[in-house]
C-alpha cells in the first residue's frame, strides 16, 4: 500500500511516520510539510537519522492527486482539509483526516464550536467516524474518507459505551474529568505550552462546556444511546509530553456491585485487541500505555453515592491520533486490524 502523509512534521504526523515505517504492508511515497519543505526529515527530527531517508515536500495537491499514493493521511490544523479531500477523492485516493473537519455530522455544531465554514454536504456524507470499538468497523472498512476521532473524544467514548449499552446508568448525568499531556497542543509555538508555563503546573482550561471535543463526545454517545445526550466535560493540562487520562462519573439507576459492572465491561471489550479492562486492583496510568495503541480501563462503584466511576488512559498521540489512524487504515485496506500496531514499544519507565 503506497502512502502519503500531509503535514508530516507536526507531532501527530511524525508519530504516523514512526508507526508506518515499521508497517509490513506500507510504502511511504510522499510526505509534505509547509514549515520544512526541502529539508530531510532527519534534520528536523534527528532521532530519524539512519532510520528514515525522506525529504519533506511542499504540498502540491495536483501532484499528490496524480501520485501513486493509494491512501493519504492528512495531519493538518482544523479547516485545512476540505479542498485537499475534494481533489484526492476525485482522484480515487482513500483518505484519513486526523483533524476535526469531518468529525461532526451537524454543520451547525461545526460552525459553533470551530467558527469555520463546514465542509460541503457531499463530502460530509461520505465521511465515516473512525472509532472501530463504537460499532464502526463495517462502515470504516467500506469508507473512502475516515474522520479520525479526537484524543479526548476517543477515551471518553470508550469508558462510557459499555455502561450506556447495558442500560444501567442515568442518561442525564455524564461527567468527564480529563487530563492531557502538552503534546496535545501541537508543535506550534504558544505561551500556554511554553515550558515555564507548564512545568510544575496543573491547570484546567476551556471549562463549562467550552472544549471542542464536547459535541464530538455527545455525538458518539448519543448514537450509542439512541437518544440525544448532554455531557459535562472538563479538560486539564498536565506537565507530561504524552499521555491522557479520563475519569468518568455516572449515576447508577439501581444498586449494582462492582463485580457486576466489571463483568459488563469485560464482556463488551473482551475481543477488542487494544482495550485492556482491569479485573484486579490496578488503575490506568499514562506510563503504562505510552507509545502504544492500548486504552486501559478500570471500573469502580461507589456504593455510598451510587456512582459508577470508570477510568481510562491512552497515549494521546497514538490511540488518540496516529495509532488509531493506522488502525483505521488497516480496516480500510483489508489488513489485519492490529498490523503494525501490536508490536509498538511501551515506553516504561
């Protein structure tokens, strides 16, 4: 499978390159970058020296459309994918967009949360939301255009889906408390991600329903529930390079044991290759998933408050971005879903 990556020198793009370089069914033919066009990638990221011998090219959509690439990953900021997608689809390419342009099916939501013009309807209708564990495998395998989910939206959905499907929680009381490492802010210079601002610090941001992943989480969970849901979502920035954790709180409709709820999650996810549900006293930690495509989940019940508490952890750059994109690529191309992802090194310690 001949592959192109648009936006290769961002954190997500370079993580894609790391994973795809070891994929046995992939040949990387073209990589583009606006900031470092004409430079060898090993000059931009020295850890690639003697590993990847590719030069970043300036994006030429016509050239990419005419290239031998069969599938193209787009790792660009929100609002930049639509003109690219239009031409690449017309040229017969398969596309995975790691931005948000095709995640929200309601144009009003996209305009409200991103303050951008939505993609045209004929493109949006072709887009499939790329969260395989949310019952999307069949649609992804037939798709020409996949919208890769956001990092927070991925973890939040995965910790909530089994409880919703089991019908054991109140549908009007969803609370997600989330923390992410600084790489989630991207590679562009920003005061908020400056070392002096983030080191030895822990801060919430975009509080009271202001974060753009809120409607994305609501869209996914509403589809699972078969009714429109509203959630409370609060993100925090923590002084880590990579890693993301979500603690979700749900109100149980009737008293249920912790073992009963653990059995529900095990039953739902036992065949999922990248979901690890703990059955012992262990709790998810960012270090235990760093560099991998795993999502670790633990289930607890507070009998005093009748709250179901579900905790999840992912690597925001892998299962929250590039790894999930490769998982979707495998499904789109008829490869084994875990190919190129099952031997990723977990970075511990």
